[in-house]
């Protein structure tokens, strides 16, 4: 994934295409692709999520707006909008937009299908966090089969997040995203020196080898 902290931000929009499905189609494998904003402490993250076998979602690809939070330090809770079905190569837009005070619109748009999943005026801790924010572009993967490890065949194809739109008070915020995992473990069965994350000022490529 790629991330940046110490940010002041009230708008974060990203575009990407639904990648190819994991070669291993086991129903226990879960992959999440998203742009997100979180508090500096990690107590909350808002994210429009493209999911492969996502929690509470359809088998295969689906998209939904999510808010994960720990308001009282008792553990993470979540709220999400209903999933929409997504197909490989669908064009996706993920929107995170402050609409006043501590309220945010969290929107997952499937542009190809003209469908969306949204949490509007969602009250969050993000805006009132005492420190500046942490943003991310990520692929998260869980529940590898057989020996419990995740292998290359458990992952979707390459995903390119592009036309990243970040603003604060209507002014563009220049990104300096940092890669947090530049190589995959050697048991992913391709060159361990292969860069998994490539970044420029308006795009992030997440490469898996599929």
C-alpha cells in the first residue's frame, strides 16, 4: 500500500478499474482495494471499498462505502452501505468528501454500471481528530487457503489508482505518498525484488504479479 500522514484534507477522490479476479477462486479468500482517510491514532477509517468476497458482501466482486471506528476504545466497530455488484474492468470512483463539521460523504461509484453505495452525512471522528490526517491507497488480503499463507494466486491483478484528487479548503493538496511494502515475500513465487508499489504525484500502481 501507499500512505501519507500529517495531512490536512477534506476531499480525497480516486479512480481505478476492477482488476482481474484472483486465479484461486476459493470463497475464503478476501481482498479489499480502497482509498481511505483515517485518524492519526488509527481509531477510525472511512473508505469506499472494492471487495473480492468482502465481509457481508456478495461472492466475487462488490463495492460498498465503509466506516470503521473505535469511539470508546472497546474495539473496532463498523457501518457500511449496501454492496453493489461489480465486474472485472468496471471503472470505479471512490469519494471521501467533508460536507461540514464532522460529517462526511463516503461514496463508492461503479461508473460503468451507473450504480453506487454511499453513506451520506456520516458522522465521524476524522474531522475533529486533534492531529492531521492519514491517507492511504491499499490492497488488503486475508484468509489464504491450505497452509494459511497468502500466495500470488490468492491476489487480484494489478490495480492502478489514478487521477488522485486531494483538496483542503478548495485548494489542491500536493501528495508525497510513501510505499509501505515495496516487495512481496519470496513465497509469492515471483521475483522478490519486484517493486509492488509504484507512485507518482497523481497515481499509485499496486502490482501483484497476476
